[in-house]
C-alpha cells in the first residue's frame, strides 16, 4: 500500500510528467484509439465480462465474478467511487478503473483520500496503453481534486500489478505504508475456547464499547476514519450482506464487549473464481479433497469454480484483551466448521499490527 502525495508532485499540465517517465508511451494518455469516460449503469454487463477476462495471475489464477451488479463492490468500499471506462470504439469497453473516495482522520482533522483499484485492461489489446490512460486520469484527479493524497494498493503475486510502478511519474512523492497480510483459517477441527468469555452477536448497546476499542487500536493509524457511533451505524447500513447481526464479540462476566470480529460473506455481490492452479496448488487440492470427508469440509473447488470463504472483518481488541480476540477467532472458526458453508475464514492484518499475534 503506497501513499501518493500531491504537493510538489506533478508538473502542469499532466502529460509532460508521463513523457519523462521511462517505459511509458505518453501518447497513451491522449491516444485517439481510446476514449475515456465515466461508467454508467448500462455498462454493467460489459464490466462484469471484463472482470472475467482479466484474471489475477500468480500461483493461483483467479478472477472476480461481479455478476449481477458490477457496481455493488464499489458501493461498499468508500464514500463515493468514480468508475471510469476506456472504449476502443463507441460502446466497446476494453478497460476500467475505480477511484474511491474515503474519509480519514489525520491528527485533529478529517481528510479525503483517493484510492485507485479495479484497474483492468482487456488482454486482447495493448494493456499498457489502456492502463496509462486510466492511471493518468487518476493522477490528475489527485493533483487537482479536493484530496489530501492518493493510495495505490497492489495485490502481492499479481504479475500484472507490478507494472503499475512504471506508470508512476518520477515527480510523484511515494510513501510506502506497509503490507497487508491475509491469513486463511481452515476449519479442519473444533478448537477449544476459553470459558472466561461469553461469545455472542453484538447489539446496538455494544456500539460505544466497540467504538472505544476501534479508537484504542487504530485511532492514530494511517488510513483510519474518525471512529464514532454514527460512523459504525453508517458502515453497517451500506449493504445487507453486513449488518449488526454479523458482528460477534467476546464479552466478560459483566457482558462488556472486549473483542470483536465481523463475519462477512460477500458472495451476494462478489465471488472469487479459480481458473487455473499450478502444480503445487493442484497437489493441495487433491489432498484436501481426500481428507475433506474426514474433516467434514465443504467440497474443495475445482478449476472454474468459486472459492467459498467468509471474511473476518474488523478483528479488534485492546492490547490487554488480546486473549479475548484469540479465543473469539477460535470460536468463529468453530462456527464456520459447524455451518459447513465455507472452506475457510480469511482475516487480514497490517504487517506491523500487534493484533496479528492473536492468530
């Protein structure tokens, strides 16, 4: 995750900054072969198809199935998304990107940050030129818009994502903010949980305690919003796939929430389809298929099928309650195992987050 700071960053106009960048064709920014515009609702089918044709290539090749509503994912990612498409001819979409506005708290003020994501280029075209046109539009928005800075997030192992670095102008001030590590918790058995805690779904009465935990964990962290009860209520009203009933807490003997994790099944608007396995992954799949019946796991997906998993969103606890978070994680893995709907629980932490020790 990299911060792009607009102050003293880009020359004006934008094009010369790209002309000076090695390995970037400045003509891609204004190439008459392509036109760029904001997406509209009628682009939905083409965008879903574009996502299918643009897999992430690594040890496990996957693509994101966004049918039936491509825009649903963008609605849950921030305050507002500017989705741009690139056309090779009128009505033929060959690229897209989403520039998402997010509110953050830096010091004693609220700021707006612009994230870039969903960068896709049709593999049947010169993908570098399409990406350059979209990235150029993004940099111009960061430079001229009401944004404190921009943020680029690149999936490690995505062979195409690394080429984004070639499109970043030399004048741009880059500040790495670290790496997110995702842990896949496979429910192969039931885990023992401490009886010192009571595990239950959260209620509205827990919101002040939850906000207090958020503030203690991430109040000063880069990218953190202004944590308030109103913020939490807004986050839980964005999409019916994630509401207060999806929040789970570990509570003490006074029924006070000490730790929280949200279970978020996003399959109603986004599914990860495995399209190709390398030799190592194929061996793992065969092994899991053999022992899956013993462990009572859901069927392991084959190539072309969706991965069945649930996100552990917002794993939080104050430092003195790390044990409560660890036990809540085990409780939720047991719950996933019992329900037999998902192959694993995915939880992410920043590489320097001490809460990762709870796993």
